[in-house]
């Protein structure tokens, strides 16, 4: 007799355990990739702007870009991760 834990998801039929693990982890991998890319892009944008303006002593735009990237990246990350828990 089949119990409630024995039911299989029709989307995962035929997948190996590794494939099933990747399918379950895909949203979290995408969320972490978007976090890293947001921080990197905004920081690089700040570096470019600092060089363009000529800020040599204190890289304010780099710091601002990194802060904006972290803030936006973490907001996106937590929306994705906490949204998948429901």
C-alpha cells in the first residue's frame, strides 16, 4: 500500500536523484547568481563613474554602487528564497 510520502511528482519522473536535486535547487542557484551579478555590476559601474569623474582619493561612486548592488541583490534574493518556502 502506498503512503503519502510515496507519491512522485510527475515533473520529476525519469530523473536521477542528481537531476532531481538540481531541479529543486535551480531557483536558489538563480537567486544567488542574481545577487552576485547585481553587486558586481553596480560596483563596476561605480568604478567606471569614479574614473570618469576623477575621484582618486575616495571612491565614493564605487562605494555607493556596491551598497546599491548589495541592497537590491539581497532584496531580490530574499524575495526569491522566502517566496519558494510557501
